[in-house]
């Protein structure tokens, strides 16, 4: 049976101080899932810098150097609505889970094990995963 390729997507808005510790924790979690053969070795983490005014992109770039096989990044050229980012993430071929910096390992595991849908948004407090997409455009400025 083919293992699930997982993409954990995190939208960043001026959170430079939290990125380093979060990266360490989430990479450790991914490595554990890979070792337990719950996900593919090609799984990774995508930071989406939603037009931050601080040094978030610099911090994401540092983490990409530290964990090149796990950490990827998108820097948006303009502020994007969550619905536009969700639409972009839903186009990915792998299992995509949108999380925030306070991720819950058990919720992520439940999504992986259910494997019913290809996109889940665990950032919502009411756990309503399939929001109505509003029209909004964003431009990717940089990708690593």
C-alpha cells in the first residue's frame, strides 16, 4: 500500500519569533510519522508568509536551510484572504492539512488515518473543513 504524502500548511502573519521552535517541533513530529511508516518520506511543511511586515520570511528561509527536505515556503506579494489560500492548497495532489502554530498531533493523526478527503483545515475552532470559497487573488512573490 502506498504511503500518504502529507503537506502541512501553515499561514504566517508576522510571527517571526515563533517559527524556529515551531519548525523544530513539527519536523520532529513528521520524522516520527515517517519512521512509524504512517506517511511518505516525501511529506513536508509549507509556510505561507501572508505579506508579513516583520522578518518572518527570513526565519522561514533559515528553517528551509536547516531542514531542506521538510520545510518549504511561499512568500505572497499581496495580502490574501484565507479562502484564496485554501483554494490554492486544495489543488495539491497530496493530503493537505492546514494547521496553525498550536498544532494538535492527535487531530493530524486522525485526519491521516481517516484519509477520506484530500484537504482539511484544522485552524478553525468549529472544525468546519469545507468553507465556501470567495473570489480573491494573490500573487506568489517568492518560493523556496
